[in-house]
């Protein structure tokens, strides 16, 4: 078998990564099978192994592609010139929209981060981590100004970001529990998230008030 080259090779690799994304997010790394990924991608298993010799190698590539998109998005939203309240609205809307489209993604990320923490570190480049440090410094100054003006209770930027992103992330990461306790029925979770999209920004803003 000859491995595709040039654009054909890139297209095949992209198709494999797209297929692995779907299977890993749906089943997790341990539950996924290379044959299922090959079938999803429309390639034979031998060709799949040309690109990714092991499932571990493929899982690493998939996780990097997924996780690497989170930090730039957060930096873009939180680094804008809009007021802090508007940033909260934007982050909640963006992340709830993304997780609604990929509802099993948060649970997958939690599992991978727990079992393979090295992937979390590898997901972000030195440039990305530098950009995050710059953002953290700018946001802390913005928070401090809000505190001095009497508009916000004192809070470190790290706690602010974890609370903001985690509030979006957690319902999806524990979706079966949310459905069982608070959102029964075929569209219960969808209704739960629709309410959260409206209520969470207001809740966070109230919690930040002095």
C-alpha cells in the first residue's frame, strides 16, 4: 500500500482526525477501537496505521487539536476592549454554544486530563501560554479597577476565570447526573442549558458585586 502524498495525504489525515474526534468524544480513548475509527474515516485499517501507528498516538493528536482551540478562544473573548460584564456574556454564550454542539466533549477532556495530564501541557504552545500570562495581567488590572470603583468584590483573576469557564463546562462534564436529577426527559438537558444560558451571566455578575 502506498501512503497518499501531497494534498491527498493531508486530506486523508484530516479525515482520520475528524473521524477519531467523533469516536473518541463518543467513547473515550479506552472505549474506542481503531477499526471503528477507520470505518468512520472511510479508510482501511492499514492506511490508518500508516498515519498513526498506535491508538495512543492518534489520541494524542486528537486531544491536541481539540484542547488547543480553547485557550485562543478564551484569550480573544477576554482580551477584547469590552467591559467585564460584556465579557462574561460573551464567554458564557460561546462556550455553551460549543458544548451544545459537542455535548460529550467536556467529559472527554476531563477524562483525558485526569489520565494523561501531559497532554494538557502539550496542547498549548509557549506562545499561547505567554499570551495567557499577558491576558491574566491585564484582566487583574481590570478587576482591580472595578474593585476600587466599588463595582466588584475583591477576586483574583485566576479564581474569576476558573469560576467563569468552569460554570459553563461542568453541566456537560456531568451530564448524566444533571439529566437524572434536574433535567429528565428526551429534551430535558436541552431546556436546562437554554435556561442556564439566560440565568448564568446574571448569576455571575451578582456574585461579583461587593
